C-alpha cells in the first residue's frame, strides 16, 4: 500500500511539472549554455567572401590621379609665367613632389580616397586586418589603412619618386655615363641603370599578376597590402563617355588626314579649282619675273613649253616629276617640255 501511494504521488508530481510552463528567462539560460558550442561551428564555416574588383576601374583611377596632378601643375606653372623663363624647370622634381604631397595629405592621410579613386567608387582597405579577423559578410568590409601604412605610402610615392628623379637628373647633368670605365661615377651610373631595369621587370611581373588576380596595381600597394575595394556596393560607375567618344572621333579623323594629305597633289587640286574661281585672269596677268610656284625670282630660270612662262628649274622639275599631267600655274596649259631661259631651241629638255 505504501509503495502504491508513493508511486501515485510521484506520478502526480511529474504530470504537474510537465504541465507547468517554463520560466520567462529560461531561454536565456539555454542560449548561454549552447553559445560556446555554437561559435566554433559558425567560425569554421565562415570564410572571406571572394570579391572581384574591376581592373578597368582601378587603372582608370590611376590615370585620373595622374591627370589631376597634371592639371594642378599646369595651374601652378601659370602663376609663375611672368617670372624668369626656365626658373621652374630647375625645381620641377620639387614641384611634382609638393603636389603629390598635397594630394596625399588631403586624401589618404585623412582616410579619404584620392580624386581618381573616389570617382571610380573605390577605397583602400588593409588586407592584413581582413585575414586576421576573418569576419566578412559582403567582401567589402574592413578597416582603412593604418597610420604606418599611410606614412610608408607617402615615403614611397612622394619621397621615393623625388629622390629617384633628382638622382637621375644629377647623374645626367654630371655625365656619369661618359666617364672612364673604372671610375666611381661610372659604377654608380651602371648601378642606377641596373636598379631601374630590375624595377621595370618586377613592375611588369606585378602588372601581369594584377591582370590575372585584380589585386594591387603597383608594387607599393602589394608591399603595404593596401587593396582597392568598392566604397559602396550599390553605387554605379558614374563616368560619362561623351568626351571620350568625341576624342576618339577626332583622333581617328586626324590620323586619316595625316594618311591622305601626302597622297594629294596640291597643284592638281588648284588647277582643278581654277576654272571655278572668280578671278580667272589673275594667273595670266601675274608678274612674269617671279616663279609662280615659290613666288621668288628664279635662280636658274627655265621656261615651260609651249606656254613659255618662266619658272625655277627645281620647282618646274619637281612638279613635272610628281605629276606627268602637270599644267602651267599661270595659264593652265599642259606642260610638255622645259627649256633654259635664253638658250637655243635645240636645248629643249623633256619634262620626264
């Protein structure tokens, strides 16, 4: 009987506890208990999202920055246009370094992109911090450059380029390359040339890697691990191609003119348009004492046959050689032969 009572009491107690609702903060205790087990699972499956930054945008940003520096330099040179000519030429490396420092100071140093990078919707990101944190949702998150990276960037782009430009100009002015083979200046010149060749070869390799992977346009960005990523994932590339199309059209038109102009014969065109001119008698009534081609007194006078108008020998010979159907510039009559002025009739020279 006692056992039956204890069993019935325990069953009633379990049924009442099962029907009783849990406490309101019970889920917090469960969450805190399961959180240490859940975090390793989420971090193991979480990795850096692979993103692809347009290579065209990165190259265009670099070109825009170069054009911006050239525009600033042009405006600064205009300020000193009334000073002594050639004064700024001596300090051109310092001027370039000053402009590059201004761009760096008001863009990268204050965590802002350069003008070209901003136009392409890009920004610099510290790639080392992304690898250590490994918490990326869209692939565009990440901190900007650190203070050390900014200073090294300034030292390489501003100081390095200035020192190299000054060293090259100084060595060229001192003519280190023309000295004796075993002199110290000659060795320094050879070392400079080798360093420049190695740098160009390494830059070419970096360019090929950039075209393959889309990361780090130059060696400075690769050394600092400063990668260009999109500043806003929803912003389109707001660049107008109207000016570019117009420039391409004019370039192609100018190249076509440069190709066609040497093929055109100016004298043939003039002779073709002469009947349509208003003053048709101006050619025949001109001064016979001057050559109608060079408008100067003939040094070796020759006359064109059969019209017998006077020309310079070289002017008449070159025109007849260039065009077998050459016509006289005064009377528009075909020239069949040429004769030295004042010579006998039997000294007629055929035009070819």
